[in-house]
C-alpha cells in the first residue's frame, strides 16, 4: 500500500446539467457513464463522464448546483485538469475542432514538460490536453466509440492535475511523506510529482501563489480523488492520515466505490476511492448512463427525486 495507483476521479461544480452534458459528451466525446445524484444532497445531479465503463483514472464528475455563481479565481484550490490524447496530431485535431465549435483555447504550447493545448469549458473550467506520445495507458482504460471523434484522437483519460496553494511545501510534504509521491521536476515556486514515477496518470503539479483563496462557483474543482485498490488499503490510509493530525471522514460507502475525504494543511480537499465495485454494479455496460441510477438507500425516494431533477436531454 506504499504506492497509490494514480488518479481515481476529479469532481467539479456546474450550474446547468443539460449544458454540461452537451459539452462533455458532444464536444469532448466522453461517455456519460452514470447519471445519479449527490448522495449527501439528492436534489442535485451527480454526473460522471469517462471511458466505456468509467474506469478509475478516466472519470470527470460534476455536481449540478443551479444557484452556483461565478468562480473567483485565487489560491488554495485545484486549478487545472490535464487530459491525455495520443499524439501531437491529436492536438492539431482538437485545436481545429475547438475553433469550429467556438471553444476557448490556446495555441499549441508546452505544460509540465509535455506538448499541450489549453482550453476551457463553457463555464470557465480550466483544462489542458496533453500529448501522451503513444505510450501505454492503464490496463483498465477502454475507449468509448459512441462519438464522432476519430479513434486515433480520442481523449484517453486523466493526466496532470494542477493544484495552486499559498504554502507550497505543505502540500508537497503530504504527497511525498505520506503518499510516497516522487518529485520529478521543480523550479521557482512549482514542483511536479508522480505517484508512480514515469506515469503521467498520477501526476500533480503544485504551484505556489500568494493572495486570497479561490471562491468556488460554476466551473470550479471541488476535489481530487486518489486511486486505492481495496477497502482494506483504504482503512490503512485512514489510520495514517489521522496519525498526521489531519481530520478524515473515515470510510464512506458510496455504493459504486468506498472512499474517504480529508483536507491538507492548505485546505485542499482530497478523496481516496477504491477501484470497485464500479458503475456496472447496477447497470449493464450497454446501458450505462442512460437512466437515473440511485443507490439502494435512496431508491424509496425515487419519485420525489425524479420530480425535482430537470431532464438532461
């Protein structure tokens, strides 16, 4: 359990589920693998996008909050999501696609030592496509072909995640000393760490920035989840987190996985989540994301919940 297996998922806030669904399925070509609700506040959607099955490391998830205002950017926040694409030619394809679909984007440049294309979704969520240079991807990732993206240019899964903090070493020390991340690059007020050296699907860039903390709103990032194999490992990590003097929720049953939550000393919210049982626990692969799925403890409230939620299509 000394090494984490990379990113599990990352969760954001959206003001409008319908527009969010359009951007991530139609424009980015991801599969909506689960349409469910926030288990702690079931009046809001929790939408998951990813590969064929929503495998760990491919999941982008969104809580719909119709009252969300704009994000006021600042420090002590997760500030950018890296998504891997197969090649430099893929970056060229996406640059042209973004131009045609009027998606805000940059020229092709570099980020964390990789060829990159910065872009934002319709709510200002900051992302970057990264050239994975044809390298192998995790064994559990399976491409989704129900979109109009050429197979050779499809988004593969999560890559580098950027965290901006007021005190750099507080977050770096946590990743190094507790979770055994390796520092692979550093420069003034910025460090790049990997959970498995050489593998970008567990890479985090930590940047130092003084000033006020970010005020979250639509298009902000709520938390980053780190991948843990089993619930037994999760329980061991819970003990170690508490030994560091950090508050942990303890293990929480999210039905699709087991998880725990804690904040580091910059206030960054992390989740740790198990691989299984996964989204096929209550849906066949072919049916993933089509209907509203609820965990068993919310099933008796289905009529009430469905009456509140606006249709996504």
